[in-house]
C-alpha cells in the first residue's frame, strides 16, 4: 500500500518563494550597510552673548533766554531835492593843454635836421656763390700766374696735394678697422680765410682727422663775382682706406 502525500503539507512546495524573499531581504540589508555613513563628532562651542539693556538717557532741552535781538531793519535813504535859484554867477575853470604842438617843437629846437643831411649807409649783403658758377674762382697759393681757364683745375690739383701732404691715418681707427669716405664742406670767406668747416663720415675719428687737414689750408685769394669778393663754398671728399682693402 503506497502512502498518499498531502500537497498542502509538502515542505518544498514554496521553496522558490522563500528563496526570493530571503534574497531580497539580504540585498536590502547589504544596501543599507553600504549606504550607512558615520560622521566625526566635533565639539561645538556655543558662545552666549549677553546683551545688556541700553538705557537711553533723555537729554533735557535747555532753552536759553539770552537770545540776541534781530538785526534792525535797513535804513531807507530818502532823497531830498533842494531847488536853488540860478542867481549867482559861476566862474568856469579853464584847463590848459600840457601837450606841445609841432610849432612849439620847431621853435624850441634850434637845429632842424633836413632829409638831405641824413646819410644812409650801405648794408653789406653776405652772398655765397658756388665754386662751379663763380666768375673768378678763388686762387690757391701758387695758381696766381695760371691762365683763367685753367685756374679751376689748378685749384683742384693743389687741394689734392695738400690733402696727400697732411694726410695721417688715425691709429685708433686702424686698430678698430674703421675706414670710409669723409665729405668735407667749407667756405672760402671774402677775405680768403677758411671758415664753416663741416664734416660727414662713417665715424667721428675720421671726421676729426678730415677737419684737421682742411683747417691747415693756407689763406686763399678770394673769389669774385662781378668784381666783388664773395664767399665761395667748396666740398672735397677724403677717402680713408687701409692697405689690405
């Protein structure tokens, strides 16, 4: 005889349900354990501010009895017009002019200067005529007996000889390797003196040497324009070149 089992009394019938409930309970407990947070306890000092009641003092109003009186009202000036009969003769005061007339000046000045007696001096006009267009070129000492047509070439030749004679290459420029061309401009004055020397070059050392050479020029015979001595500007280049260049 096979015993019969009651399906309602079977233990393993709801095992899957119990497993699912147990699993959910464990997941919930695990989640709560993960999310649980702890905080460090800090000592909080609570300060208590004691406010005392401010007693407002009532300041009594003191009314001074010594109040200065108000200023007096402005005085109204009343015009009083007095009519005087025109019976008295009034003497008029005559003012004489202190300015002197032209007739008085002529009478007081014994000497009268006439226009004819005034002498007007001539003002000398400083004229500079370029060397290339002047009628009579300045003469370098030694070119006096040269033909007029050859005087420009003689002046240029004597100028080149003067530069070559007094040329001295500065030692400092040699040590520093300074070279180049210096342009010198000067003026031959109406009295033959060398004036207004100006230099322009690559270095101050070379400019000073070129200035020294031109300052040693002798006194010239001045150039003439229309028979009158005039200033004549002249320019000359001085080339400073080393031997190995």
